[in-house]
C-alpha cells in the first residue's frame, strides 16, 4: 500500500498541535527545552517520551486532528544507534505514517557550520538547538514543518503507481541566523568579601580605569599575562568583578540580579571560601578526605534555614538549586585538566604554595547554604548531613547565586546565564575554626576560576542556545 499525504495551510488553522518526541533517557534535553522560552511560546510543543504515546493520541483523535512532529535526535545506545533513529523507525513501521516528513532537533553542533540553524542530510532536516530561541530560527522552523490532518492521510493501492505526495509544503531554508541584539559579557565574578576573596583576583589583574558602572563595587579587569611553559590558553579578555557590601545571601542575591540585568553574562561565578565537612584522618591526624584549601564546585545547593517552626521543632523545606547537567558532566571530565592549569597559573616562585596546588583536590559536591557563620562541633553532621548526606560544604551565599540565575533564565529573553560556585575550604566549621587557611583557600578559588574560564567559554559557545 502507498500513501497520499496532504498538509494544511497553517494560516488557515488555529488548532495545530506540535509534538516533540524525545529520548526518555536524556532528561537534560527535556529540561533544556523548557529554557527555550521563545520556542515554547511560539510552538507550544507537547513533549512526549515514547512514540507509542503519540500513536495512542493519534488513534483516539478524530479526522480533524491537525498536527506536526519534531523528533529529538537523542543519545547513542550501546549499538551506536541514536535513539531518535529508533523513534523514526517506529513512525516508518506504521502504514499511515510511511511518508511523513520527520524533522529532527539536535544539540550536536558538529553537524552544522558556524552560525547554521538547519542542514539537510540524507533527505532529513536537522535543526540546531543552539539557535532555537532566535526569532529568525523559529520562523524558519515554523515555515519548514509540514502540518498534517489525520483525515487527509489516505491509503492508496501501491499497484496504481501513485506515490505519496505532500501538498503546500514549505521547504526549510538553510540560512545562517542574523546577528541579534543579544550581547553577553563572558564572565561576571562575585565574592562575599573584598579582603582575600576579591583581592586574589585584583592582585593578578589589570584594572580598566575608564570603566564606569551604576553599581557600587563593580570593576572591569583583565588578567595579567602569565608566561608559563605548557600553558597554551589563558583568559585575557575583560571580566567583571563585584564584591557584596555584606556577607550573606541577601546582598549576594541583590548583586546577582543587578549583574544579570545590567551585564547579561554568560557565566555568573561566585568565588571565595567555605566551610568543609571534615573527613577521616589517619593515625597522625592528617586528613584522608577533604583537606584545607581543597576546592569545591557546587552541584546541588540546599537552603538549610528556610522552613517551619512547628511546636518548637524546626522542619526545613530543603529548597534546592542545581548546576546545569551538561556543565556538570563537562566539569567532571575536565577536573584533572583544570588542576594542571591551576599549577601552571600559580606563582612559580612561591614554592610553598606550589606544593599546596600539587596536593589540592577539585571536588564537585553539594552545598548547604544558611545565614550563620558556624564554629560548633558536630553541627555539620547533625544539621547538614542529616538533611543531605552528600553535602560537603557550607557557606552563606551560594543558593542566591543559583536561584537568581534560574529565575533570570526563565523570564529573560537576553540569553542564558550559567551559575557556578567555586570555593576553597578554609575550615571545618567546628570549635577550632579560625582564619589561618582563609587566604590560601581564596587563592585556590581564584586559580580554579581562572583555569576554568577558557574551557567554560568554549563549552558555552558549543552547547548553550543563544
């Protein structure tokens, strides 16, 4: 049997349903798709995770059911087959869909030339998720997707030689998107304190004295050249540095919102120091686990003090904010490279600190965030680990950074900002707490941030939609 397919003139239809069928195992794609605010608003996609879900809807719908379909390319399975191909095969296995044109969304930027939104390969149209939020890209996508009415999907006798045809179909135009008005500063860095935390950056940077800002405590800096054998890349473009007027979540959150709205950075990074969860020690008392000066990059951040006091018992709400999944995976893969780059960026004449850099561990873990400076024995174990046994750090600002970026990305049309918290361990929050390791911990945070910056910029440009 063959098929005759007729598409619908979109201007004459107001009840078109757009189905996006994705890989159920690739949860990060589903999360990312809802950050493409213009795409969600314009196309209003119904996101499904199985072909059978769509087929059930199709079978129960009447003949006036009008739809268009996008397929997510998906992950590769153990046999090297993209799951999107499996979804396409399921469509092609159904007689009524054999000649449907299926269009594919992908985050694989290697398929595209620089700035390219759509490309045709082997008779299929692939769309670059990187540009999915742009008006010109959405117009191209909307014009390219065939729109079908169930009642027009008719089966004909193959022996008649009649081939499936699509009427009134618009061809996708493989053009490069025009440059929009979105302008990003690459990096904005916030610290809670000026001393040690901000000064670690200032001492290794040149200040742009012509730069002015309506915000207090904001300066534009560029790192001083660092000539080190083996260091192939360093970040030498300008970056923004801001320190809060007071430590804590309120000032940091306010500054974060101001930086996001005024400067629209690709990354909002918080550097500085934190308290760490003390691990096991050997017989001599030397830490086996988390050490002073180790750097902790925040994955999940838990607000440990928001909750309800009920009959004298505090019940935390345990609000959480998390790092971008793709970025998390990228940083996990790059940890050794980041440590190598930290060593090359460190002052090669400071032999004592170089030894600390050699021994530093870069950890990616969960944070607790509250409003108190803690120097109480067993507080971490009793008040933080009981709520999240994966938490290894505690401080007073990080939740505001991640939460501010989450809300900014949900409502802003200026482009996404990725938040990262990178802090060095200065104490174990117990009764022996002091500032002996604070300066070194802040220096480690600075080195880690600087070492990461070229890698982060490359990641953003390849993976984050504009």
